[in-house]
C-alpha cells in the first residue's frame, strides 16, 4: 500500500531534521505542508523527527465498513441529543454568578461534544471520503443554518473524491465563454471545458 507523509503543524518546531533526510525535497515547502506529489513514502522524515510531528498514512484509504440503516439511525439520534446537551450546557454556562457551576457546565459541554464526535465516527462517519460523510456534508451545506461554513463545505465537497460509490456530486450545466461549448459537470469550481480546457471565470453556469 502506497503511503505518504503528513506533518502535524501543531507539533512541528520547524526547519530541522526532516528537511535534511528527505530524498525528494517533499518536506521542504513554504507553507510547511508536505508536498504529497513528491513524497515517495520512505518514512525517513518520520524516523528523524524529534517531535513526533510526522506520520505516514495510506495514500488511498479502503472503503469504510458499512453499518446497517438501523444502527446509523440510532447513532444519528444519539449524536443529535448530545449536540443539544452541548447547546444547553453552553447557554447555561454564560451565567457568571456561580463559578463552580460554570466550570461543571463547561466540562459537560466538552464531554457532550466528544461523545457526539465519537458516536458519529462509530456510526460510520470516520472517513471524509466515505459516501455517507459526503452526503451528510452536502445536506449541511444545503440546509439553511446560521454560522455553518457553507462555502468551505462546498469546497470540500468538490475536492474530496468518494471512495465507496455512496455519493454522487450534483452536476450542473456550464457554458464555456471561450469556445461556446455547453457541457455538464459535477466538479463545481473545478469544472473544465471538455472542448478547449478553459476553467474558472471562463465558465458560466447556465
Ligand atoms: S516520506 Fe520520504 S519522501 Fe516523503 S516527505 Fe518523508 S522523507 Fe520525504
Ligand atoms: S523534523 Fe519534525 S519538528 Fe523538525 S521540521 Fe521536520 S516535522 Fe518539524
């Protein structure tokens, strides 16, 4: 299985050993994100890193194990109840008059968040590439809700490739303003004209 190196920027102390041992220069980048197109997965960087900041991960993850509809349904309900517990604890903890109660509510809030995250992973949402994770993200991006980063969600949806066939990105019609071809694409902002290769501002949704 092909592996690639990833760097945890919170642990990295910058500019040290991985830069010297990497045979391809993949670890030496301006933004500190390892260049996966150059990485050959040799692991020298991770062996040399004194901070444990580099891990080797599969370049392609296998499809996630399927859960039954019934299990997914129960897990989603449980996670929703944890999310509302978190919301209630958050509202109550705004009261500054009882510092001990505030601390307890803060801990409850954190515990509800961690439980919800764990339930969602167990419920079949471990991999961002899985069909059910992408379908959920797509639902969230379409629903009217305050504060949800819809644009970021749409960008993720157009950049993550589904690895189990469980999610089909919606397609849209475009007209290329360079060669006037009309075509259908499900790649969102990354759509490319099949006739002349134009992209970005040259393509208008129709
Ligand atoms: S795994 Fe090898 S090629 Fe990839 S970044 Fe680390 S040292 Fe460089
Ligand atoms: S060796 Fe580790 S700590 Fe040093 S720059 Fe590389 S990733 Fe960061």
